[in-house]
């Protein structure tokens, strides 16, 4: 597949990226939270700061998960490799979504647990959002080298394909929450679908390559 960047440019970018510590991803992902904190204490969140806090935390989490989905297509289309930052971005996306839930429970619901549980089952967009978060919990817990060794690479990869479902549910949560045909949530959904579709040829290639490799190995026996 023809790439959008010349190989030489991609190599230079990747060489520069290799000098950047993987932990830098955590620091960069903290910037939206620091900005939100500043806006909160400076009175810059408008007439309904609680809703704005909830919205910004949830949207930042969704944005980071979209970035995670984009890492593989970006490599296929440009040759730029960001895989070493994937774990940091994914975990920070999860933390933002947990913070989004916490803001709803504490600031909006006032820790009225019975009312919160009732809303989770009564309001479909909240149900979908909770389903997305529940799917992400095992992914966050296994986002470490020890879990990869314990599960084995193949089982770990299968488990982490739940990311695709979780991100789709997150986008659907946003679309349903808005309830009107606003452009922003629909753009997120369209980008996510595009990124998932872009992975299909790569997945087929990997599957066929594995099959060919197994067949060649069997023929040599």
C-alpha cells in the first residue's frame, strides 16, 4: 500500500520519536485536565460548570481513545510509529472516563446512589456509557507487561479487541446524550467507524500471513 509520507521522512520522524520517553504520553495527556482545573477555579466554565466539567472529561477520554485507534492506521498510511505511546494514551483515556463518571456521581447526583442506579437503567445513554466503562476495566487492569506474559500474547490481543466495542459504545453514548443531530458527536462516530474499517485490510493481511506461515512450516515437516 502506497504511503502518504516518503520513507525517508517517516524514518526521520520515527528516529526523533525514539528519543522521547514513553512516559511523556502521560504528561501530555494530563494537559487537558490541568487546563480544566484552571478554568474551574478561574470561573471560566460558563453558566453550568458542573455540566461543562462532565462534558470536558468525557470528551477528552473519548478523544484519547480515538487517538489509540488511529495509531495503527497512522503507521499503515504514513509509516509513523507511535506504538510505544499507546499504553499511556489508552490508560489516560480510561482515567478521564472514570473521572467523567465520578464527576457525574459526585457533582451532579450528589452521591445519591439509589438515584444514580435508577438513572443508569432508566436512561439508555447512561446505560451505554456504563457498558463502555465496564468493558474498559479489564483492558486497563491488563495494560501491563505482567498481564501480557500471564495471558499470553494471543489471548491478550483478543481481550484488547474489546477496545473497539468500548470506543463505539462511547461514541454512541455521546450521540444519544445530545439527542439532536449535532455535528460534533456524529463526527466522532464517523471517525471511529473509518478507523475501524481501515484496520480490516491489515487484519486480513495478518491472518493470511499467519496462515501462509503455518502452511509453509507444515510443508517443511
